[in-house]
C-alpha cells in the first residue's frame, strides 16, 4: 500500500510530497518501495510503515539499507 499527499506541490510551503509505504519484506512490498523511491524527488518525505514481527525486526538494517539505495 502506498499513501501520498493529495495536495499539489504548488500549494505546499516546502513544495514536497509526503509518501507512506507499508512494508512487510515481501517481494511485492520491495517492488512497491522501489517504485516510490524512483518517483520521489530528493526533497520529498517518506515514511516506511512496518509491522512489529521478529522477521522484520531482525531485518531492520537491511530494510534501512534498501531505502538508502
């Protein structure tokens, strides 16, 4: 799931969009995150929303590395 600010950049004081991506380490969520990262501008903001589960918590470093790529 992807959430995106509905207001156009032109009406925002900082001119950036805010995105939210639900991430559960599945291939589908990785593709979705990758898509959002490719369409974002460098000034946009991103919140990655995860579920607190052992598999995700243990993989937190690789999630952070994936987002920074």
